[in-house]
């Protein structure tokens, strides 16, 4: 993923979060990022680490997009 693509992906993630202030969603994101950071820190090869980071961004963006289309029902 190029720097431009990465910035666009991060911008999309920020926009989705700004449009959906659900505390549970934001908590999920913080925990997910923390988990990925821990796992990525163990990858020695910089290219492999970047590929894993890119995959994590795609997973987060896709999950947020799905959540925004079909948010959980709160009772």
C-alpha cells in the first residue's frame, strides 16, 4: 500500500468514527489497534510488518464500514 493509499484509508476510518460516536465501537477500535500493535512489534522484517499493518487497516476499515451499514441494535 502506498503512503497515499494508507492516508486515504486512515482518513476513511476517521470519518467513519466521527459519524458514529458509539462508545462500544470506539472501544473495539482501541482494543483492536492495541492488539495489532503488539503483534506487529514481533515482526522483524520491515516489509512483512508493513504488509501486516496494511492488512490490519483493511480489516478495521471493512469492519467499520459493515458496522456503519448495519449497526447493532441497542436496547
